[in-house]
């Protein structure tokens, strides 16, 4: 009809700006169109300003997040790296032999953990990063005035001296009671170290940081069983690998440290997904090809636990251990303080036979010779013996050869007897005909499910005298046939 007002339709300016058009069309008289368009334009300008403000807030928040999660400390942490490595690295075994424990002169004793740590401190020029469970380097930390505290005291004093000559020290330790870790409190109070405490129980529901690693200038590092404890230098049997002039692996292990550092912030959460800077392509499937000790190339990688702390590309420690076991065809020699196919620290213990099953299968199916040497001391759980006997019970079945024993560090004096939590074999390593493995975890479920730790895997088939695997095998056999062995 001629008198009928013409109707037109338009879409809300809000909808157009936000990319979400309204499904309802609004009829409007044409004489009001100009007025409504002016009103719509005002709304559009307001909406644009609102959108711009939201965008700025988002960018600022993202920048703040990246500042917390993307480390940048002197160029040491460089993000993803190639599995090809041109470094010629030096790797050596270090060990702590408890006071008064001796071997025949024909047996090899490797350089001490104490000397290895001193070398790291002396060589540090720019940075020192340490991840540890706890700190008791000084006698007063354990209310002990025994002369054997001297090496721990010296390491603490050298840490102070290293910081005073300008080396930046950062420490991540396991969260502890307020009266613990006086060493790191003193270093902080003197302004000599940045210290953070990692609360894994808050992040994964249980567990502690059990790692023991040092990293100097992004290229020299220690990884092994020794805690930042004077007893780990003179009263406890320990073992680790010292690695020098190896920026490939130094950069890779720095990713693990930086993950600890970031997660130690009070309100931190495990990223989902992890930022790319924490990822690696050096792992179980693609180990780094590295020349070590100038004579031979080998495949090496670092694994981590628990799995929730493994960014993209990082192999889990338990997967590394299982791969070493499953790849063996001749022998598997294991030396570890605790061996339990269960959890240990839960109220209701859980059976967890993953490693145990792999060892049985290796022996029974493939005829691999399995030997396991566990630590025996005053704090050994009674059922450890049961599990060792259970494992060795298949010895002789289908030509399987499985042997288990204890290594007991004797107490030679009244003073030694009164030192708390000492006189034990604390080693954590495995060796096969192709691979050497050193870790920071005891072999029980809790350590792989909830506890922070690192495994160091060296695939080494060299037969030469410089072979780390060959040296580790000889060390195991030294201990296996020693006077300190007790039947399981």
C-alpha cells in the first residue's frame, strides 16, 4: 500500500564489531533511520574502544605470563636445540667412599664427589644453578662436631667465595619446614644467592624435589645421588657423573632447572601446554649424538620425573629405565639404595610392579643375567628383603639368572654410630652391555609418580678404556664381590 511505511533492516553495530551478528532483524521506520544510524555509530565507537582496552589488557597479561615462564638468564637457557651436537664433551664418574670403607689396592677408586664439586666452583665464571632436595653442608645443621664435616664446610665456604667474585647463584630446593635449610637461608641473607622452594605436593598432590644437580655456565654439570649434605661427601656411599664442556647437554639440563625455577613461584601452575622454550628433541627416541672423552660418539639424553613435569619431547625417567632394561640382551646390573615394586609413602601402599616385571621378563624370556645390589642400613624397611627374594626366586627357571644381594656400609666407631642417617650405600645406577644409567631416584613407585628427579642415559657400546659404561660395570663388579656384601 502506498500509505504503508517502508521498512528496512539493519544489524547491531555491537554484533558487527564483535563478529557475532544478531539473528533478529529489527524493523525501523525510514524517517528514523538517520537518527538510529547516528546512535549506532556512537555505540560502535564505544564498542571499538572497549575491544581495544580488552586487547591491551590481554597483551599485558600474556607478556607478564611469558616473563614468569620464559627464562632469560645470561643466555644460558636457549630454548629447543638440535639433537646434533658438535661439542667434544668430557664425562667422568665421581663417587663418595664412606670414611674407613676400603677396597683392595687392585680396585679402581674414582675421583670424589667432593673434588668434582670443587672443580665446578673453581671453574664458574658467570652462573651456578643448583637443584637439591635439602641443605645440610655444615656440621651445625645436624648438631655434629665430627671432623668428617670438614669437606661439607669447605664446599659451603667455596660457595660463598664463588658468589663474592661475581658468579650468579640460583638454588631450587624442596619445600621444607621453616627451621630447615639454614645453609640457603644464610646464603640469601648474605645476598649471595637467589633461592626458591618447590612444593611438588601442591602441584601434583604428593612428593618432593629429590634431584641432585649442579650446572655451571651452561656447560659443566654434576648429576648423581649425592645431596647437598656433608654426610654425602664422607659418611654415605654416593655416585654421579661429572660432565664438562658440553653446552648441548648443559642447555638441555638447564630446561629442567628452569622448569623447577618457574614452578617454585608461589602461585605457579604446571603449564598446559608447556611453553615451547622448555621443550626438547633430545630424548629416548632421538638421543644426542655426542663425542665424549675425545675418542668415541654415543647417544645421550636426560629424562625427568614425574611425567607431569615433562614438557614436549622430554622422556619420563621411568620410560628411560624401562627402555634400558628392555634393550638389554646380555646383562643388567643395578645398584640402588631402595628397590620396591610398590609405593612407600602413601597411607595405603599400592603394588607397582612395572620395573620388577621388566626385569623378570628380561631374565626369563631373553636369558639376560640380572644382578641387583640394594643398600642395607638401620633404616631399611623389613619387606625389602622379601621383594629381593621374590625377584631372585625365578633364578634357574627357563635358564634365567637372577641374583640379589645387599651392600652394607659398616660402622667402625662410636662417633660414626651416632651420626644420623649415615653409613649407607645411596648409589642409583644401572649398566648393561650397551648403556650406562645414573639417576637421582630410589627405585620405588613414589619416586617416579610424584617426585622430582632426573635420569642420565649414555648409550655406549665402546670397548675402549675410556668407555664410561665399561668403567661403571667394573665399579659395580667391585662392589658386588666386595667384603661389604650381605646375602638377601
